[in-house]
C-alpha cells in the first residue's frame, strides 16, 4: 500500500468523494509495545474495539499474543487472520453453538461467565460426545464493579454481584482447570482508582469464597486522549494495579491479565470527511452517526478535528455536524472548533477514531463506503509519545490549531 505523509497529501492526491479511513500502523505498534513492555502481566487485545485485520497483524507482530473475542464471528476472524493467536471468549452470555465451535474448531479454552446458568452451558457445550467434561478449561468469573470513573458504563449489563460471587466461584472452581476473576471498570476510565476499587471487590469475593484463584483479569477501560478528556499517564494505572494485585490472596503462580481495546487502537485511525454544505454554524459532512461517528452522535463524544487546507482563517469557531443520512438523529453536537471560513467542498480530518469509530460503520441509507489509506504522520493526540502536558493543567490536549 502506498504510504502518504498525512491527510492533506491524501486529499491532494485523490480528493475522495467518500469518507476515507486513514491507518497509522506505527501508532498502533507503539501502543502495543507500551502494553507488552510495561503492563505488569499479560495484555489481551479486545477485538471488538477495532477488528481490522491490518490492525490485528500489527498487534501480533508487536508481541500481542492473546485476543479477547466477544462473538463467534470475531473468533473466526482472529483465527483466520492470526492462526497462532490465543483466543479468549470473554463475553459472559454466549450461544451454546458459539461455545462449542470456539472450543472444538478454534482451540478456545478461556471463557468468562457471570452466572451458574452460563457455567452449565459452558460445561455442556465443551463436553465430548460421550459426555465427559472438558478438563482443560480456564474459566473467568466476571464480577460487577462500579463504572463511576468511566465515560462509558459497562456496569448494568454484566457481572455477578458480590452476594452471589462465593457460590459461583466455588462452582466454577470445580469445573475449571484454571480459575480467574475478571471485571470491566467501564470504558475510558479517567482515574487509576477505578481499578483499585474493583480489585478490592475481587479481594472480598475471593476471601468470601475461599477458593484458589489463578488469574486476575482487570479487563479494559484504559483511556485514550480526546478534547476535554486527558487522563493521567498509563504508567499510573499500571503502578496501582500492580501494587494492589501483589497484595491479593491468589495462588503463588497466579497471573495478572488485562484486556485493553480503546488504548491499543484509538490512535490507529482517523478519517477524512468532506463538507457538502454549510448552514451557519452547522456543517453537513459525509459521515456520521451510522458511520464512524456513533459516539460523537449518541454520547456526545468530542473528537479532535482539523481543516485540510493550506491556508485558512485563524479565527476558530464552534461548529456542529450533520451526517449524510436523512434523519435528524444523524447529528453531532461537538462543539468542533474549526476555522471561521470553512465552506462546502472543504475536507476535515477527524482524529482518534481507531476505537469504536472505524469499527462502527454501517451501510444504512446507502452510505458507508470508504477507501482506506496509510499515512505516516502522528495521530492528533497520543498517550505514547512522551510529550504529554501536565494533566492537571490542561483541559484540551489536542493541538487543534
Ligand atoms: C469492550 C471490552 C473490553 C475493552 O474495553 P476498552 O474500554 O475498549 O478497553 C475489554 N473486555 C471486555 C470484556 C469488553 O467487553
């Protein structure tokens, strides 16, 4: 694939009629290297954040060997793309057929669960034809933990409450060769304390159940950088996780795992969109709520933006966006700060779309086609560049102007 220096060069070369996704393999590799080298345990990539095969290969080449899949389709995809990868099926509610196929055809041995019903389902689906139970299962009990430090909650849907955890841990211990405790503190966790609180819950569950635990899996939630959301450095997260984990009552040979999605892929993609119309401070662009901008539309997420033009006004004003489909819901409040003289025909780069952005595109209303280009410049913000401003003083890290 031809490598362009940046988004402006892509526009100059091809003036794309459709939104264009830009890949930055170097940024994903840097993120992966950071987790592989600095997280005090094993890092599983949460595939749902961005299942692009190019990204999967970059992560694999950088040393990420384990992949958290949440559906049988993701399991098949990773197995096909990375034949030697270790797959972990970490969705706590699975179809029996999906468990069976994962176990028999894709070599999956790690499963998560949050109920006795799911435990029975896993036991039945992994037994052999004579009904003998599988003896090589790693089963991770998902605890419900608070999402109070996160921008996107994962607290209401999954997870076993502390009051039921002892019984479930004891029953799971009987069926598991290796027993884990896992949780998810919610996505974009803005404080390392989220993990301390969750690990203390894990401690209470383990003590209560008096079982031998072999794996502590702190899940995802590691943050990236967006306008108005600059988290502390990831080293701070790793530090408190390590210290808290070391004091847990787990087996002598226990392992610490994490499942980053966002933090490994946010910097991998940005997108070029075109302004098709301007109405005052509203810009009609060619991607939106049903494309890569789901979070911008539905949870008011602000992504960094940049006008792709050599010369522009240095007076920046706030704009909102309309996407291309025919309904009012296809609207993104922003505010997105752009030069005051922006007009129809201009191109905008929207940054930090690697996580839950590029992966969310649908073909609704006939939109969704995209071309993909590779670029070599820096993402609009980075957790991994070593040039971060002091998080206590900044409100908007991203250099928009
Ligand atoms: C979504 C998810 C992740 C990844 O979460 P991020 O916030 O993107 O890091 C990890 N584990 C599980 C079980 C998930 O559902």
